[in-house]
């Protein structure tokens, strides 16, 4: 099969309600990097008008951040067959990237600073609690080392043996505590899940959950490639090797930010 015959459907959860801090950039990066390799790509908005079958038909899922009020509206809609479809997709290893408000909804619950507890889908074993309006939000640049074992291994390979660090920006009031779900990484700079235990995000099956906006993928394009490659391999059940792209500018952006934050790491090299 040549590339033009392969196609990816990117499911974008509630684009109008969940895309704070430029999280739509994650969708654009996946779309462009898929197209630049000559694959077909469709963006499927998974909003209130979407059906459970629409959710079942996607190959990659992207969920952005949201304000507490929007999270409540989303969870009123994401019930029954739609909730089951999303749960099945994640359990069956559909790759996805979920930022900030989205992982809070994939966990057991999110307790806002004001108002009622929002019951989540319980796919990720984690809970998130906003300690109240008088507590500082966790805001600022964020650097993590990916420690989730399988993902760390894959990314390291894609980076020519370098340790995978992710650069981003966090802005959240909620503090997340992980249960059995593995952390995505270890905080190198910033606060991460709760500012206490040095964990950041979560990794489950092929779902990447993170507090990192930025949005995440433009600054860490190798993660987008991991999502694309994983999705194509799962969908077409054949080995897929993505062609290299020129990521010089993105990598320079990362380096500039790391220098500014005075974080010294092994320089990341994109596949030769
Ligand atoms: N409302 C959540 C919080 O403040 C999520 C915010 C976000 O997605 N940026 O923790």
C-alpha cells in the first residue's frame, strides 16, 4: 500500500468547549505531520452532535483543556453510549493526547474550587481536586522527563538514544493524585500533577495525559510522530516507518526554552 491509500481520522473532543491555551495546536500538528508524509487525514469534531459511532471511528483522540464550567457541560454530554465508546477506544489502545481538563475528566472525578464534584469516566486511576479559589494556580513553564516505561523507550529510540524530555506550559488549579495509573513523567521544572510528588501526567494503554499546554506537540514533535506511527500500525496492522521531517526550528525552540529555564539535559536529536 502506498501512503495515499492510508488514512487517519483524528477525533477532537469538544473543540468549542475544550481548547484553552491553544490546545488546538496539537490537532494541527498531527494533521500537518500526517499530510506531509502523504497520508490522508480527516478531523472529526467529537462534540454534542457526535454519536458513539463517530467516536468508535477515530484513530487518534485529542482532548484539550477547559474551564471548570465547560468541563461540567462536557460531562453532562459524555454519558451512556458515548462514554462507553470513548472508554473502549482508550482501553483498546487507540493513541491519544489529553491535556489538563481532559485527563481530569478521564479520571474518577474532578472537584472544582467552587461547586459540585464532576464525576469522571474512571478510565484513568486518578483524582483531581481544586483546593479552592484562595489557593495559587499552578502556572508557568513545565519541563518533564518521560518516565512511562514503554513510551520512554519508544521516544528514546525516535530521538536517536537521547532521554525524552517534554517542554510545555502549565496552567491549572486542580491538583491530581495518581492511583495505579503510571505517571507520564517526572517534573524537571514546574509543578506537574500536584506540586508535591514530582509526578506529571499519566500514561495508560496509548493515552498520554498531561498538564502541559504550550500546546504540547509543536514543541515536542516527536510525540506527534509517536501518535501517528502508533495509530497507523494499529489500524493497518503493518510495520510503518515515518519519513523524517525538518524539525530544526522546533528543536531550536526547545533548546532556547531549556536554556532560559537553566535546565541542562542531554540535547535531543531528531532521527537522522
Ligand atoms: N479547570 C481545570 C483546572 O483549573 C483545568 C484547567 C485547564 O484545562 N487549563 O484545574
